């Protein structure tokens, strides 16, 4: 019998950085993630995200691509210079294959297109979370 991953993971003690400038998108992500008991930090632009990574211990980043001041591609490049092993999942409304390739080329470890189902997002994150 195949072992199923829990649908409600417990990430107590983990810190997730959500880089999202749209309030309603952030509210949606926050609603999904709050049940995991992770600490959730928000950055609403790429510059803020890079600054947070310099100052705090982050376990995983959900990175929007279209951001003010510094887009998600540039922010990912800068973050990977600071912490090359920090998992970054691009989450973007741009669903074309060339967009996925561009995200991975910038250094993102995974990609999920908006809109997404909550379980799909949790499964993507679970892939990178260590107990």
C-alpha cells in the first residue's frame, strides 16, 4: 500500500517567506499556510525579500515574479548568492513553459502557476521541508 503524505503538515519551528505584492494573493497563501503552524513572513517586493534573507533564518521562499522595485527573477539571483541552498518556489500567474524555464534559470528550485489548489502548493513545499 502506498504511503500518503499528510494533507495538514506540521511545520512548527519553520519560517516561510512569502514574497507577494498583491494583498488578496497574500491572503490566499496565508490562509493555506497558517494551518501548518509555520511562521509566515511577508515581503511585498524583491528588495525587501533580499533584506529579510540577509537578517533572518528562512526555511523556504514562495517567490512571486512580477514585483515592484525588484522582480522575482533578480531577487532570486541575489538570494541565491547569499544562501545558495535556500529553496525558492516561484509562484506566478505566468503559466507558459518559457516562464517556468526562466524561473528555474534564475535559480528557483520549483515553480507553481497561479491559480493553484491549496493541496498542490502544500505538496510542492513539502518536497523541500525537512523534519
